[in-house]
C-alpha cells in the first residue's frame, strides 16, 4: 500500500456547488475509484484549499489512473467538479491536483 496526498484550490464562487456535489458523489464514480485500487480516499477542506488523501493498493498506479480517466461517468463528474477548482500543480506536470510530499507518518505500534 502506498499513500498519496494532493492539494488544489477551491474557487470561492463555486464552493457551494462543489460541497453539494460531494455530499452525494455518484455511485459509479465511487466504484471506478475502488476499481482503480484506491482505498480510504478522503478530501479535506481548509479555507479555499482542498487536500486529498488516498491509499493505493494496486501494482501500477499510472495504469489505474489512466483507467479511471477513461471512464465516461468519471469524465462527466470531472466536467462538473473541474470548474470549481484552480490547479496548483506545476504547469506542464500533467497533474490537476498538485502532489504533496509525505514527510512523516505514524505507524501502528507493534507489541
């Protein structure tokens, strides 16, 4: 399992729309995320910043990301959510959400 974190700006004028959409994420979008080997996907909000976290349990993250991006229902979902966001990723990086570097993680204690 590998952990991923990412960040993006929420456009203030689209805040209500984004929050409403995420109050009822489409089941097909959720299933595509699961089918792409993503677990414990969480989005946090602080001011106008969205922080995403998920755990990847597959063997080929890039291939699973491409599979998710090719899903028609996910594409339709992104047409609604993308205008609500402002990317913070480096131009030309290929990322929409800017990747964050993990610098610390508390692991389970072992007896």
